[in-house]
């Protein structure tokens, strides 16, 4: 799966879960500051990424995922559905 495909799936999840205009989602979008996601929102989002991409995201790795671009890179490197 290409990084563009991963980005599009993540952007769709964000648009749906956080009710954000799909066109405003970029690689630089920050989960905590731009989405105002609390810890529960973020954990649920991480779980959805794991389900969607078949990737195991450890708690330590999740703590370091701050932007959409970082999530795309992580999924590209760790996805079971390549």
C-alpha cells in the first residue's frame, strides 16, 4: 500500500471520527493541537488504525505519533496489509 493510499484512509478516519472537513486534513495536521483530541479520542483513533491497517501500535509508538504524516510513515513501515 502506498503512502498516498495510507494517507487517504487515515484522512477518511479523521474526517469521520473528528468531524473535520476532509479537505483540511494534511500531513502536518497535529492530532492533539489541531483536532483537540483528548486521550480517550486518541486511543480510540489508534485502535481504529490498528484495525484498518493490521498494524500493532505500541503505547510508546502511539505517544510519538503527533501528526498525520508521522502516522502515515509508521503505518507504511509496520502495516501487515502491504
